[in-house]
């Protein structure tokens, strides 16, 4: 099952870590720690092996993957010496990375056409069973909802012809992927396929898609703790989270419009878990010296029996790329299997992986995991 993974933002930290990690796991150099799809619960599911994953993608930067891997070694994201052991795999992936058409195309229709052509060439030339497009690029500012050109596929096609489509880059990639019969995954909080016109396109092409915003750190912890409070009949009054991060994400989220996309994504969970209003404050600060590492400090003020007020605090410190990369590989394996099984539309059963999952209001991690296991076994097959 040779499975292509086309990464949007292919030389970023998450993408580089994912490609290097897939090569190392596939070669037996390291165990697949952090990869949910390798748990015993999924042993009988027909998933592509790590050695069957083939990478390509689009990028704006021209730094080679080997150079990016060396930078990640320096940042303590990747073990020293590991890039040299998978050098041939990184070089092969580098050969399949193209300059993003978003940087050069004159209009949105031509940019979409260029992406579509690259995807079809990648699949044909490398004889791939399936190509999954995964967006791991920088978070975009939110776009206005309810625009008439996004309301239907017909309206969108007309707007593309007239040059008034106003699609974000993530939505242009979603359009191109679905048109090329490639499943699409948005690992970011960007708009992606979350437009009525693109949902219609996915239904017409019978393509699956998933998102949004990979759940890797603070929100992962919240998805365990929030259901605990709800089931224990305790009443959180306020939940304040302060996030410190550096690197490319920190610089991107220092822009207020882009930070707003991330904050909206992170805040959805509490509103849908609790049956009362909770003051939910999320703060994001760029600390360049943190690089690829991030710290989150959360303060929870809650009310117990007889109105007694109590507090809980936790601190999460983690390496963003090391947390995200295995989930990118998991999603590629699961979504490719769903495509082979004929699933289409929003894959709400993959909510386990996302802060702002499509098609479901369930945010409790344990229930999301149970749902994921049931869904995966419904895909059938003997696992790789």
C-alpha cells in the first residue's frame, strides 16, 4: 500500500520531524513512541506501513531537509546522528518538494490548477495507491463566514472564473486536493475545507477530509480534565490558559489576526463540555528563545459543594514538533485507509486528534478514543 503524503509546509519543523521520524521508524531505528495508530487496539486494521509512506509537498523556503534536520538536532528536537542514518530518505523526499504555487501564480484558479497538476504527477510518477494532502503550514487569519461565493460549489466556480473567490491558501489546497481525488487533512486552525462549497465538492468527488487544529499540548490535557469536572458535578467558573512559544509558530501567532484563529479553536471545547457559562481566557505570547518548545500554564477556579471555591493549576512543557509529527503520520495512515474503504465526507471519528473537530461536539478524550477504535475496525483488513 504505497501511500503518498503531500505536506503543505513541507520544510517546516513539524513536516521535517514527521518525514525523518517515518524513515527512522520504518527502518527499525527507533520505536514508534507517540504514534497512536501503532497501539494494539489497531493491530488488525489495514494501515500502510511506515516503510510504505512516500513524501512530497509544497514549500516557500529553499532550505534542504537535511539542513532543517540539523537545525532540529541543534534545537534538541531530533536525536544527534539520526539524520545521517536516514539521509537517503530525506534526500528522496527533498526531490519531491516543489515551490508553492501560492508564491508565483497570478490568480487563484491558476494556483489551484498548479497544485492539482503537482498532486497528479506525484501520484502517477511514483505509482502511489493513495495521496493524502496534509496542511501543516502557518496558521492563517480567519476569513469571513457566509460569503455568497462560498455558499455552493456553483457559486465558487463562478467566483473563480470572475477572480472573486476570496479563498484562503488552505482552502485553495483543499479545493485542489479534493479535485485531484486526494483526501485532505487540516492540522492547523485555518479554514481549509470548512466551507459549504468544498463540502459539496467532497460529496461530489466522494472524498474524505478531516480537521481542524491538531491537539498536542494544553488542549490535550483540557480534553481529559474538563470531562472530569463535568462528570464529578463540579462547576468551573473560570479557566485561564497562558501559552508561551517560539519558533515559526510563535512568530506567526504574534500577529493578532492569526492568533485569533488559534484562540477560537482552543476555546471551543469548554463551551461544548460544560452546561453553564465559564469564563474561558486564552493568551498566546511569542518568546523567540523558546524555539520549538512551548509552555502552557492553566489556572482553573471551580466551585464545589456549598459553593466552596477551589483551584487547580497545571503546567505543560513540551516540544511542539515531537508532539505533532506522530499525529500527522497517524492521520495519514487512518485517512488513507478510510479512502481505500470508500469513506467520504468529514471524518468526525478522527476527533481524537483535533482541538476543533469537524462534525461532532464530543471533546472528551476517552470517548473520542473509543469512537476512533470502533471506526478504525469498521475499515477492515489485516494491519501492516
